[in-house]
């Protein structure tokens, strides 16, 4: 649900603007406001799970997300829609980290790999499903409601999940709860805000002065956060992110590899949509269906990896290399004169298989390197890493593509070449993780 609602708003932007008579900047806030709130509050949401209880925090986030979806679907004007989207992003930030924390706490060994496979499918598939669902629902214009069903569809799903969650999720263990570092929350939230906003908005506005100032100001706020974390640890308190997590070489290597692979995936979704819609004049639903083979191949990795008896240790490296091969095969297809069609979609599937292998095993290796007491810390770090790397990937790939957009195939080729380099860097980092 969380990833679907990131994608559907991108597709619905023009319809929202026309219906609510909103400016392009206001419509941009409908998209970016959700992502900003989501990214800024992820680590806080993860730690709230440790403080208040994972089950309670998940259900609270789901309730907020569902209520905000209703507010989005009924919004009478653009200002209320923007506010509702911020609240919806906050609900997602409370909800999503608890899933990974729960996997770490309740699954072990091959069962954990299997659970991570389903988790990764939901994340990757949600982004693509959002593109397809958004295009189909808007084109259907159900009962003359235009874009509103893309948000209202969350209501029955959210209610069903609330009922199921109350019955099926394991009860929280009160003895495991710990206090929340509020100063750390404010400092880290400010840092992420100063990074994510210019990455989301700066690139599409030609990198104005304010975007560079925000990125520059993120450095002292990050330094203040680090100082506060060290001070809290020295006094025997509980930092927002445990020092053991940040110092762990396996976590560092795994997060670098995860950033390289995940960042290219979100960037691919963005530039492929530009290539197909603006370059080749295809519809939004077409660009969504173009990634169906990718998602199907991604889904194959989840059930297969836990069944392997040998070589599981090296799967993070193998996944990164297969992803690089997928990007290289699409690049070769374009260089040989191809534009779109079934062969392009099949070659994208090679990349999907690579990402499925790398995503599952990278997160599995990282979480296995720490004890369950750090589940909340790792969940927040993994989720925030994905959001920031995705935003950075979209900003860099989008700017590169826009500069070369007069020749769509050449623009996509240059972007793919960058993806290949990044995934090879990810493979090198993954090799350090599995040594």
C-alpha cells in the first residue's frame, strides 16, 4: 500500500491539477509531500515500534494511513489534499518499518529469507502495481470520480488489514520497550528533510540556489545528530540509532550495496516512464505493464533462494551481477536499434531477477549480522536507505535523461550505463559483506 501510493500520485498528477484547478507546484506537493513525510519519519517510526510495541505501532500507522486515504479521496481542494498526503506519508512511516522488525524478531534462517522474499516482492511490486492501477482507474473514470478512486481503494483494504492485524499479529512484549531519543528524532528528521526535499524538487526545477543551500545545511545538522548520539551513548542512554549498528562493517557494506541496487531500480521506473510516455508517446498503463516481467522475475527469487543448499552466502554478489547484466542487455538492445516491445520487457526481467536475488539476500545478511535487540534500528536504517537512495537515483537519472531527451534512446542508454557502474559498485560492496 505504501509504495503503491507513491506511484499512483505520479500518474494522477495531471488529472488532479485539472480537476482542482491547481498549479504545477501544488500538484508536485501532492506527490512529494507523501514521500517527504515517509522518508523523514521512517527511523522515528521504527524506533516507536521498539518503544510502544511493534503490533500497536503497525496498527496505529495503518489506521492513520487509511483515514488519510479517505481524506485524500474526498479532498475538495488542493490544500486539503496536500495536507492529507503528508499525513498519509506519516502513517506509512509508522507502518512499514514494523514489518521488517517483525521478520527479524519472529523468523530465522531459511524462514527469514522466505519472509524477506515476500517483503521485497511487496515493495518492488507495489511501485509497478501503482503505475498500472493509477493508469487503469483514471482511464476508467468510475462514476465520474476521475482520480479519486486511486486513494479510496485503500479504504476497504485498510479496514480488512486492521481486522486481520488485530487477530493475527503477535502481542507485544512490554519488557522489550525502550525510551525514544527526542533530540535525536528532531536532528535526524531535519537532516533527512534537508536532503530529501532538494532531491525531490530541486532536479525538476533546474537545481535552484535553495536546493544547494539545503544540501549544504544538512551537513551541520548531521554533525549535530552524530554529536547528540555519541553524547547519549556516553551517558548510558539509548541513542536513536544504536552505535553498534552504525559501526558494524557488515551493515555498512550491505547498505552501500542496497543503495546502489535499490537506487537504480527506482530511477529505472522514473526514466523508463519518461522514455515510453514522452519519448515514444505510450500511455501510463503501458509503462506500468512494461515492468510486469521485471516484477514476475523478481518474485521468482523469493521462493527459490531459501531452497538453495549451496552458494546462498554468495547470492548478494550474484544478484548484483545479474542486475548489471540485465541493464547491459537492455543497453545492447537499444544500441542495436530496438525501441520497445516484448524483447525489451523480457530483458528487463533479467534485471528483475537480479534485484530479487540481491534485495532478499542483502537484507537477510545484514539482519543476520546483528542480534534481534537491534531489529528496530536496522528496520529504520534499511527503509531510510532505500528512500534516500531512490530519491538520489531519480534526481540524478532524471536530470541526465532530461538533458539528452531530444534523443530518447540515447538518453536512456546513457542512464543505463550509469546503472551498470553503480550495480558493479554494489557487487564489490556485497563481496565485502559475504567474506
